[in-house]
C-alpha cells in the first residue's frame, strides 16, 4: 500500500514538474483553480498556443490597457473580492473590453462588461437619453457580479459561468446535455429514450423546440452520472459543424486564462511595468453625488480636471449633463480631488440649456430626434399641454447648450471650392452634403448656395 501511495505521489510530482518545465510556474495554477479547472489543463495545446500568441504580440498593449485603467481596476478588484468572485474574473473584463468603458461590439454590447441592452436592463442598468449605465464603472461591475453569481449557481463551476457569460446559458446547457449523452453512449447501447433525446436536441438546435424541452433532457441525462469536464466540452468532433461550444467561446476561456498567465511574466513583475501589479484593492476613485441639471464639465472645473479627464471616468453620462430629471446622481472622481470638491461643491452652477426656435415644419418628435432625447421630456420641461407648436415659439431643450447640435448654415460657393473640400471643412460626409442638397454630380458653380446640415 505504501509503495502504491509513493508511486502516485512520484507520478504527480513528475507531472507537475513537467508543467513547470514547460515555462509555467506554480502561481499560474492558481488561475486555473480560481476557475474550478484541473491544473492539467495548463498543458492543453490550444491554450498554450493562445498564450504564446498573446505573450509574443501583446505585451506593450497589455501593459497600456492596465495603465489606462489604473484608476478603476482596483475598484473592480474590490467589488469582486467583496462578492467572493475569483480574482481571475478581472481577466474576463480585459477579454471583453480591454478595460475600455465605452467599448462597443457590432451586436450593441457596451461597456467594461459588454452588457447587451436587454441584459443590462434585467440587471438594473439604466439606459436613457442622459445615461447608459452599462458604461458605469461600479454599477456595471455590480451587475456583472450578480449575473456571474447566477451563472455559477446554475452550472456549479466558475469556468462554465465564464463560458455562459460569453455564449449564453442555453448554449452551455446544450453543450452539457450533448456531451453527457455522448459519454454515456460510449459505454452503453442506444435506447429508444436516447434516440428521442437526440431528436429533441436536433430540433432545439434548429429552433423548432423551445428551451424548456432541452432543459428536460438535460435533467434526465444528469442522472446518468457522467460529468463532462473542460476537456470533453472543448473536444473537437470531426464532421460536425456545430461543436459542443462555439469556437469563439472555446477561444474565450483560453484567452481569459492566458491574460491571467501574463500577470506572472517577467515583463510585468520587473522593470517599468512592475507598479501595475502593485495596485491592490484601494480607493483611487470616489463616488460623489451631483444634483440634476449640472454639467460634468463644470464639476471638472471645480476640481481642476479637464472635461476629457472627468468624462474618462464617467462615460455613462451621455450628454455631459446630469439629467435634470434626477434629484441627484452618482459620478466618479479621483480620490485625490475629493477635498477640493467638498470645499467648492456649493459654488457649482446649473447648466445652461439649449434653446430651440420653432420653424415651419417642426414637430415635437422631429425636434426631439434632432437633440436625441424623448419628446415627452421637451413637453414636460416646457409645461406644454398639447403637441401643437407655433412658429417662432422658443422651447427650452433639456440638453447642455454646448452639446446641442448646430443649426443649419448656408454656404456660398466661391472660386476654388470643391464639394469634398467643403465637406472636410465642416466635418460632414461628402455623401451627406450631396444628399442634403440633392446634388448628383461634383460640378458646382460660383455663387451657388448650399445647405450645411448637422442633423
């Protein structure tokens, strides 16, 4: 018995040494443990390929992303720790958005955690004319924490929660159902029931059956006592177009791990980038409340920050204006300016709103579209009892005057002018300039008048 135990320990030691000798170190395995993955996954060939690609091509970019986010990465770490979310999920943020607050995907996912509009609303993130809290550092992180916890509760493993965050719960349930059934059938004969399960899975994939039908199969196959792990779920099935998991999600989990592994590498531990890892859980940013109807720019002036710098922490404020609909609203400042803010908060002024003079053809809907707000806000702000407007009527538009779209201008063609040059001067597209003026060719004459429209 003692010999058997010694042999097992010896094999384990040799195996672990081989992982270390392959270029990985002990602390790398903590990342796998955080995600509920077996340490042997570090030898996965595709993981090593992903890691090598990232480490060889992205060292400077990785350090830059960390440095650009130096004010709020500690806050993300703090929220993760407070909620017992493994620290490895910090790398999920980098995989999703590279720590860019306003990162946007072609599918309309937005922010650090890349929330889709619908999912954001489910988890309490406001999205209106004035704010999009998917870009809010703290609120989006708390929403992501809630989402990840719910996924962990569903699937039992953190790596499955991470994959589901990428491809959705339905696809992970499908992967677990299919792989469990396949594992069972490797050791057992097909039955009428397993054939029926295959049929249900196929119809679900073709969107001919709802999710609840697949979920019933999932609950049944769990009784088989076969549990697919990461290796089974990532196993390539020859001849099948639809693998257990989408290719993007297979790469996604490997990317999260690889980004985590980079934190243990020489280029971050020593040298110019060492300070990036020494930023622990602290309070480099502070939450303050601002009354509605105040410009973000004016708050910046109050504490000695440029608009770009204060907006860099508050991308969720869409028009540079705290909504006049809110009594107060949270914004973020560097902790270093807190005392200045507290000393000067009483001196902050309300914003100057835009003014719109009604012209022929205007409607509340058209005006609201121009200023990118809901027409009901204009109606409420001006205490209008109906939608009827009068020519030359002046309307207060609850957006900052400095953010309001410019009025149309008339430009008179002079010698040497070209349409492309005019479009460049006014920073509008040539195609738009031609469309607005119903011009079909680039030929223009001296003295012609053209409209420069900013709408």
